[in-house]
C-alpha cells in the first residue's frame, strides 16, 4: 500500500469529522465530504441505472448490454452519482460504497483537481468534454492520463476484470478497504493475543465482525500477517538464537 493511499484515506476522514469507531459509517462520510449522491436500487443492473438516469434527465450511456451489478459510479462535471444494490447484505454494501468512493477520489476528483490547480478554471470545459484541449494545454502535460468527459465505473457481480483496468481496480480495492478498515487498525487487531490464537478463517471472520466488511476482504491481510509470524515454539526458539549471533 502506497503512502498516497493512507494519506488520501486519512484526509477523507479528517474532512468528515465523524467519531473514529468501527464499523465506519462510510455512507454518512461520503455525504459530508464528496459531491456524490448515493442511490440504492433493490436490484442493480446496467439497464436499471440507465433507466434511472433517463428519468432524471442525465444523458450518459452506462453499458451496451444488461449486466448484474453490485455498484456503479457515474461522475461528470465534478459531481457523481453512486448506485448501490440495496438487496445486498449491509457489509457488502459498505464495501461497495467504499470501493466506488475510492474510484471517485483516486481516478476522478484528485486528477481533476491537479489539472485545475495547474491550468486554472479555463480548463474546465476540456475536463467536462465540451471542447478540445489547445496545443499549449496539451504541452503542459498535466492532462496526460486524465479522463475527459463523463466517467462511468461498474462493479459486475461476477467480479470479472479486464487486464487494461486491473491496475485501477487494484488501487480502488486498496483505498476502498483503507477507508473502512485501515491497515494499521487491522494489523493491531490481528496482533491481539486472543485473535492470534485463532485459525486463518476465524481471524477473517473476527475482522469482518469488527469492521463490518465481508470476510473475503481480509484474505490477503490475514495471509500476510501469518506468513511472517513464527508458527511454533521451535520456530520461535530458532529465531531467537539467530538474533543473538
């Protein structure tokens, strides 16, 4: 996890000014910090999202074929609409909101603000897809890699990822989990005596209960923690002997 990830998450919660407790109320924090509306639909598909957008006079195409979704983010002109499947369990909804909030922050809001800071408000029509960038604006370099126009992100229920978006999804996974289950807090919890004595699956379940996130979100953290932890008394003794040499 990069320093940027923890810094972004910490800044987000500093702005929210909510009590530091778990499970974190990510939906309340999003409403306080981000220009993003959260819409929950009983069953979420690309068709349902496009129907909702059409009813509310938002002209943005989401997909070419119906896909069953857990979440969807539509961002444009500095604002966003986050769709969440209201039929999912609360812990899955919390993870979906955090994941989409991470996408909005990492891949839309922060890059957009970087460009505006470098080039000023005059670049806004370019970011909103209303005009082409001038040669001078392109030479500035800050437009490189910045999405122009509407941004649409889908979370298919199958979880299939194309290779070209794998890096962005990995970044959103990391930041999303950091927003609701900070790595330092997770490691501190795993180091407590009663948790260290549990098996891997039980540790994942204990984390899930504490942070209000599905157990599958902690597979990597639990595996990494136990990979570096001595597995027996003999391993402990050998480790101590080596340190004294």
